[in-house]
């Protein structure tokens, strides 16, 4: 363990610093705009623009790394993030801020591509699970610390932005001074969209709605807290508890997923999310400790929807096409994260801050309605299912884009880059559903012994 941490310490440290600054900034932005009496629609638009940059900027980052190498690309993008933050101190125009947030998203995703592909290239299969496990811990720890550090800046002035800019520059030091060799570059795998839509529509529904919940959480939950009398530090704790609870509880939920149907587990979690959100619709004025408790429980459900949905999708797609699946899942999740804060912000603008949890309940209700075991016919279950559950960090905060853009496609093991000859859409309508209900003992995601094609949470299985 100590050897693994030491070998990649510079990359882990850079990841922690980046997520600390990103987590702090997203929360600060919502609080600052709310204090300036800016519409919740603008708050949602700011977080949506950032996530749109994360999704659309992925290919840009990959091409940049191909052109100039990992360290130069990382240095350029870290500089770009710093510039966007400092410009927000100098310029007050909301439209300018919107554009700057999009550019920051493009730059941030390029930073994560560099780090994740570096880890993937220089990790042996036997230690891949451990390496990416520590990467997930660094990512989530940085996100949680970012919420807590916000309490050090009681005034919503330019100081937090200066701190974020310092962190962006500081993350350059461990990367540029590392002695590790540059990783090799690979061509990303295109998407066979029709194939995946036909195979895993239920999983895509789960990930889209999970993205809406996550995007709305980072954009509008700070607004909700501020308008319910919390100060900056309390808002940071309110969000940090949710993120930390979601991370810690992935391990017991992974064990539970080994002993029951994952579709059933997703539906039960969605039903709990729906019921827990109802008391927060504005019926009662809960004290701050009660709101923090609610936040923790809701985070357990919200931040485990992505790994559960992704795991179910992986078990119902042919092993040799899981690289392309990872790309599609990330894009669908990112699209939901762009639309979620826009929708929640518009609703809060009209009906007030309590509508945030009405939005949460509505997303959960859609999951309860559409995600049913009766819709699982068992037609497309993969031959190597079930695969082993691996906890996954918040995909939109640390991106997990390595599988999307640097997938290490091995033609002998993965054919994601090849056209699908047998079009699944030609099958009878009854077959157009997600794959089989996993049997007892089924797990929830590719395992730590994964090959080099996947990401920390969805890696190509060695048995493929």
C-alpha cells in the first residue's frame, strides 16, 4: 500500500489539490451569486456551463495531449483554469462568467485526462484496483475538503477566488517535478450508439437522472442552504457530509449488491430518496443538525446511483464493447448534469428554495416509475456477468474520463472501435430492454483485476 501511494504520490497530490479547488469554487459560486440576488436560473446555468465544458471538452483535451505531451498539456490547462478564475475577479458580467465557466470545464477535463491516462498506462493489471482506489480516495477527499475550506472565507469576496487560483497553480508543482515517464497515447474508441441504446436503456435512464441530481446538488444545494439561514461554513458542512456519506457507503452497498438484484436495489434507493425528500418540501422548519442528517442520508442514495447503474449496464453489454459503453455512460450522465441545474434553478426562481427537494423527489419518482424488474427480460446478459463491484468517485467532480478518451483499445480484447454488424434494433420489441436481472451473488461493476481498457470504476475484465 505504501509503495503504491509513493509511486504515484505526485499524481494523487495534484488530484487532491484540483478537486479541493473545484469543490470550493462550485459552492462559492452559488453562494456569491445568491448573496448578490442573482436569479437561481443563472446559478444553475453557471454549473451547467462547467459540466458542458467537461463533456464537450474531452476530445479537445485528448488531442492537446497527443500534440504536446502530458506535462505541457497539463501546464497549459492549469494555466487556463487560473486565468478564468482571475478574470472573474476583474469582470462582473454574468455572460462573461458563463463563458469562463465553460472554458474552465474544458481545461479541467484535460487535466483529469492527463492524470488518469498516466495512472492507467503505468499500472500493472494486478495493482490496478489499488492504484485507482487511492485515486478515488484522493478525489473524494479533495471534494469534501473543498466544502470545508470554504468556511475559512466568511466574506463572499474575491479571497476564495484567489485561493482557487493558487490551488490551480500549486497543482502544477507535483506534476511538473515528477520523475515518472510519460505514458503512451492511444486513439479513443468511437461510439456504436444504436447498439448501446438497444442494450441498456434502463441503465441510461438511471445515469441521466443521476446526472440531473448531481448537477443540481452542486449548483443549487448551496443556494438552498443559504436561503435557509446557513452561513458559509454551515453550507460547506451541509454539502461535505452528503459527499462523504455517499463515498463511505459505497462499500456496504456494494456488498448488498452482491446478494440481491441491482435493479431492485436501485428502485428501493430511489423510493427512499423520494420519501426522504418530501419532508423538505417546506412543510416544516428543520434545525440545522436535522438538515445535515438529511443531507447525509440523501447523499448515500444520490452518489451511489451512478456506480449501480453503470455496473448493471456493464453486465448487459458484451465484454469486448465495454470501453465504448463507458464513454456513452459518461456523456449521458454529463448531459443530465447540464440540464439538472437549469431545471432546478428555473423552478426555484418561481417557487422558492424548497422546490429544490421537490425536484429531487421528482427525479426519484421517475426512477421508481421507469426502473422495474419486470422490464428486465434477460435477453442481453453478458456471458461473464456478474462482475465485481468497485466503488466509484463522483464522476462529474473527478470526471473519470480516462476510459472515454484514452481507453487502451486492444483489438484482441475490445472491439468498441468496430461497427456493430448485427443491429440489436432489428430484434423484436420485447427484447429492447436492459439485460438480465442478476442472480444472487451478482456484483456491481468490473473488478480490481481489470485490464487496461477501463477506468477506476469500469475497467475491462481480464476474462474477456
